[in-house]
C-alpha cells in the first residue's frame, strides 16, 4: 500500500474496475427486492455545476447504500435535451442546436462518470433522440383519440424576442424570464392536454404519497385549487349597449348582495367591445396586456382600471352595476370577470377606494359589528345583514339560499371548480418534438399514421431569432395528406419540453424497446422508489408526470397509479448572479469566475467588472446555481485538484440535503484533509501486518477498547439511521469523523487492539463507501486482500457492543465545565460525588473552598456549587 493518498490514481483504478465488471448494469430479478433511485435528469447546458454534484451524489449515496442492503438497484441517467436554451446558444455560436446539444452531452457524460456515480449507462436516453420522442408523438395521438388532446384558441403570453409562448411562471414583472422583453398577450390557436379531466384524482391521490414532503403536496393541492362555489349570471343591460350577459364564478356567494360593480379582464369580450370606439380604453387594454400574469404579483401591484360605460343587472336586486376593466382580473382564471364586493374583498376594496366606487357591507362578525365607515375589507365568514330576505344567515346557509334563488331565476347554480387549467403544449419554436399532425385543405387536421412515426425533426437548422425555422422550411412542412394523397402541410409547432420530462422515468426501464412505448419491465421497476430534485419542480413537472402516468395507466401501458413513491427535494446550491441588460431587452449573464470584484481601501465592495473587457456588470444577488443565470461552479477544477471523493464528501457534509447551501471554496480543503487522515490511519495499520477482525474476543477488551468499540457500533447504528430514514448525510459523516478522531488517539499495539482496529477500519470504510466510493474501494482491498468492496453487505451494529459498563459525565463548578469523568453505569450518587470531587481539575478549581452542595443529573452531569 502506498503511503500517500493520490486520488487521481485511486479513482481511475476504481472506475476502470467498475466499468470492466459492468458493476452497475442491472436486469430484472423478481427474486430480489428492487430499488429504483432517480435524480431529475439534467439539461445538457455544457458543464455541470456543484448543484448537479449535490443532486447526483445524494442519489448515488442512496443507491449504493441500498445495494449493500441486498436490493436490486437501478440508477439511470439521461438528458432533458430539447428546449429554448439550445436555440439561443445556436444563434449565439452559429451552430445547429443538435450539434451544440450532442457535444454538451458528451462532455457532461464524461463529467458525471468522473464522479464515480453507480449509473447503468446502458439505459441512457436523450429526449432529442427520435427513438425517444417517437413515443411522445404516439401517445399524443392516443390522447387525441380519447379527447384528452385537443385544439383551441386562447390568450397567451408572447415573448417578442424569443418568438414563443411563455407559461405564467415564466413572466416576471411583465417580462420574459429569459430575455427580459416586455411580454405581450396574444390570442393564438394551440394544442392542449385535458389535465383537468384528472383533477380530482390528482388531488385525492396526494393522500397516497406519505413519502412526499407535506410542503410539496400542499403546493400541488393549491395549484389544482378545488373550490366549491356558485356560477352567477349578471344579465346584460341592453340600454347601455352591453352586448351579452356576464358570467362570474365566486366562492363567496354569501356576499352577492354587497356587489357594487363588476370587473373584467382586459381581454374579456365586454372590454374589447367597449374599446372599439374608445381610444383611451383601447390604450388601457394594451397597457394591461403587458401587465403581471402571476396571482402573487397581481395581489401586490397598483390597482388600475377604467369604466367601460357598460352596465349589467344585479341578478337578485335588479340594480344596474357598472362594468369596469381592472388590471387585477385575469382572463385565464375563471370567466375573466369578478363580481366586485369591496366591503368583503381586499382587492375590490383597494380598487373601489381608489375610484370612489360604492362600498356596501353585507357580512358582519358573529359576535360584533362591522366598523362604519369601513377602513379595510372584512373578509372572514360571518352573518349576513343588509341582504333583504337573505339576512341573518351564516355562510353555508346563505350560499345555499342565494344559489337556490339564482337557480329559480335561471341565473346561477352551485358548481365545483378548479384553479387548474388544461396544459397548453404548443410552442412556436424549432428545437422540440414535432406535433404529429398534418393540415389538409380537403381532410382537415389529419394524424400522422403510426407507421410513419416518428416525425423527424431536422437537425441541421440554425435559428436566427425571427420565428420558428420549421415554418419557413418547405422540406419539413410540405407533405402529402395520408388520407387523400393531396398536397398538405405538417404542423410546425413543437411540444412543450415538459412533455419530454413527463415520462422519461418510465422509458429508463425499457430504453432499448423499439416496438412499444412500455413493456413488462416497466411494471417491475416502477414506481420510482426514491425521486430526487429541486423544489422548483414541485408543481409543474411533478404534476405533469403524475398526469402522464395516469393517462398511460388508463391506456393499459402501466399498472401503477403514482410514479414516485418517495420524494426528496434537495436544497439548492446558491451563488452570486452577474449580468448586463442589452438595449434589446435581452439579459446576458456572466459566470462569477469571469468577474472581478472591486473593493475600496476599507475593504468595502463597490463594483464588479467582466475580466474579458473590464466593463461593469451588475449583481443580481445570491441565487440558485442554474444554466439560465450562468452562475454555476464547474466541479472539474475541484475534481482535478482534490479528486471526486473530496467533491462528493464536501457536498454531502456541508449541510443537510434539504437545506440550501451558499457556495464557498473553503470547505473542500477540510474534506480532503479528512480523506488523507483516513488513508494514513489505514496505511499505518496495514503496515503492521495482516490481522483479522473475526478473531477479536470482546471479553479481552480493555476499558478503553471496550468504550471505543461501543462508539464504533453506535456509529454504525447512527449512520444506518441517518442514511436510510433521515437522509441526513452530514450527520452520518460527522459521526464517522468523530470515530476517526478517537481511533487516531489509540496507542495500544496489542494483538487485541489491532484486531479491534481492523474491525473499526473495515466498518468505517463500509459506512463511508456510499459517499466516497473510490477511496473506500482502494482501502478495502488493502484491509481485505482478495475481496471487493461492492460484494460486501452493509454493516450491522452489535447489540452486545452497545451495552456500556461505564458512562461519561460532565463535571461543572458553579455551572462552568471543568472536567469529564468515566464511572460505572450503576454507580450510586455517593460514589459519583466522591469521584467527581476527587478529580484533580475539580480540586484545583475549588482551591479549598467549602462545597455548598453537589447537584447530580443522572446520566448527564454533576454541578459542584461552592
């Protein structure tokens, strides 16, 4: 055994051995319990960052641990390869997105392999591979047949720079999340998936997921947003020129008698009708088109509105209510209209106060009165008053009575609704999965026949930023209609990349299958036993994946209801963000490694410049490492300097996996020192000659060795619990570090001591092997020549070793720590006091002063009061 720890040599040797023996390639084995561990697959952005290292090391620790527990473990890897970043990079570098993507995959695969992850690379997939996205297209056509996929026209968020539709979550302060361009509202046709058909099941089945964080389940439940309310019709006041009735949905029908106006979204038909001959209204509608789209943003923004001059009729009182356009009403929620009850809704109250609209209170607390005049909206449930025949009713009774009255008049009915909206999957961009439809002037929209799938995406195009290249490429869109044979056009929209990631975990189980989307192997491996990924995917990706699995189940392709049994949402790794905003509105981000920070003479930071041109860059503060913000730290330099095991150890030790971690360069050196200490301790032990832990006679152990052996087996028990149940890898590592510190102090060279040291080192290597597998692979070969670490089972704590004859107590004088003593576990109070007072440090501290009393806290401490 070489004396020095050389990580590069050790890691290369271990990885070659694993590759040669195909150590992590697995097949189905019904005779073994299976464990499918999956980390969310990466986008091939070009380089890994330390956030990736953290994510994939967590998965690898759990995979290796379960393999040692006797499970048949599957840990696959693939690439979320379609999407807008590749198009942007293609425009920047003048290369096709395909080349950029495949080059990045090759580099990042090499990086992942250098980390020593126990991945079955035979199952690797890339979502831009036609063999993969063929099945996106095939299932889309099945959804079309079932009425789950359909086409409709809807108002969407349009990014004028990237020339594509954005989800509400991608619009920040009215601007595109990636380009910074002012987002427009456009009404365009697109294809949708009816996820709302599964709303109840998606909501109810959250109760089947005890292995998911409550926070994530709550976020999904809120997103689905099931509510019980009343649909209400406000008839059009024809005399004011209102062309149609107004429909609203409310969960607070008990407040209907307090409605003093109605508010509609800028895109609502009544708003557009009113603006036809009103330039001011038209200008305000255009302003609203560029406004916020997220409910949280709308709740805090300044409330703005304009009176349309139109009126509708209150369905119960017959009063005329003015119709206002308001920027806090979204067309995408409900009917795009609200009945405004300022006395009992905060947004309505703020709006009514600003525009001097009437405020009529109709709900009062059960024990008390509503303030007059109101200084804020009273939004709690209470008792109706000032509501004619509906006065004096509590919430449920009031809703029931008002709904009945509306139904009798044909102007309303009770309704269950959802916040969830159907999933729009059409994207007007090139680098994505083609939608397999053909437009024929004679036959209409015709599905591409199954035997003509996949519709291949050309891989040689270079986008120029002026829209979707597919729509300008006759070689792609010109085709013959499969039904009539006449000239037709292919659909040029591509699918949202969330489609690609909604079922990739299924394809890993049968990635080599060419004739069907999923075969019997899927039902062996699925559902995923442990899924790992960031909290930012808590809603959309996970919800879409659950939906996609249920659709596949209903089509008879899989047998499970939920795809992910357990979910670990790892905390993000944070780093500073630097950027410049161009005149076009596009934001360019720069990696922190390319930026120099300037400090004044007092050491106070006053600016930052890009090293390449020495021009200023702005700081966006601390944020999650991501490809979009270009603030990742490439682990390559760390791996080359210290080795992959140091990188893995550092990331697992820095904080619990579910907490965020602010990046620091200083922790790696400490992790490296610990590995060197482990190597050195093993080296000195091995140099003294071969010994066997199996020959250890525990009855021959000295008190010191017995205490150390107790600590060893306590460590085994703790690390087992930390890895299996708690997933707190940092505390598991800390426990082994504490054990190493004590083992380093051991000076006993007796045969029994060496046998114990052999046991301690073997078990320490086994405990650390899921976290730092390379060094443990090498050390095991030295400790147990002729055997391999991957063949070993997880260590078990010896119950006999955990039985302590002695315990350690802290001794204080006047509450300050002064000594520690070891005493017999069953020592009585008198013996404890006598031993404590006789300790040399206690005698020195007391210095002859009279002892007033001795406080003994059993099993913990003694406090001597003088």
